[in-house]
């Protein structure tokens, strides 16, 4: 199959599909960090959506959509950034491609569009980490967990503003020590190996699912 992995610079998913013999290409405004520039299209992904693809797996930016940033929603709604994020997300949802998967953390798209088809965790696919990951699917089956493991370490602290104890996955907490904001974003957005492998293995031979997805 000819597959577009949109908004992916790590090439985790792209490499997994390539290993199974597919003509997969990653695309991102950033240069690739997966070591295969020959499989990477650096630039705007939107024009590519008009091309013929057998499958699109998209990881649109969640900066203005995820509930983790709810404290900033009012400002982002006022200046239009949130709507821009919604519009970009929906370009994948409304793509003419017969098989589409859109990944995002828990956020506003569950209300702005529809609830995700499933919410998965890295620990369901062999990686001992916690990260709630939503999948909206068209023409593709749900991912089946491959190996459940421990949920990983968590960092607890007392919020000085509320006095309440909070908890955060340790891998996410450690990302705060990255030298730049760009590097922190790369670490947080990178797809875990087990999920990337499951996508490639379970969607490679999946027949096209005849399921209508409502337009925005």
C-alpha cells in the first residue's frame, strides 16, 4: 500500500510500515529524526491530501486541542488558534482516502466532532508507560492490545496553588528537562514502539471497513 504518515518527524510509524513492505512516507514541517530522509517529505502536508493514498495515519498537533492545556483555551479561542487546530484536524477527517487513522490525546475534538473510536495506552502494547491516546478511524479496525505490561513510574508532587497531590507519568515529567521547547515537544509527541508496530501489523492486511464517518 501507499501510505502517508502525516505530522511525523520521528518516523516510528513510517519505519514500521516500511518493514512490512509498504511504500510509506512520513511528512512534517520539521526534518526527520528517524534516519531515513529518503522516506520523508518536509513541508506542508495539506497539498498531499489531494493525492491518491491507500491509507493515511495522521498525528495533527494537539497544542490547541488537548485538555491538558485547558487553562489557555479562552485566549486561544479569542485569537483563533484553537479553531485553526480544529480545521487542520478535520482536513484528515474529511480526506477522500478510504483508510484514515487520526491520533490525538484527550481533547476538545470529542465534542467538536465526535468521540474517538478507542482510547489506547502504551502499556497495552508492551511499553511500560501511561499516555492516553485517542484514535479516530475510518476504514480501519480497532487496534487489539498485544502485550499488557506495568503502567510505569509516576512523579507525585504537591501543587503549591491548591495544596492537592498531583501525579504525572515519569517519562513526561523527565521531558521537562529537555533543553528546548522544540525538543520537549518531540519527546512528548513521539509514538511508542509497541503502538507503531501494532498499527503496521494489524492495519497492513486489514480489509477496508465500510463505515461512514460524519462530516464536520
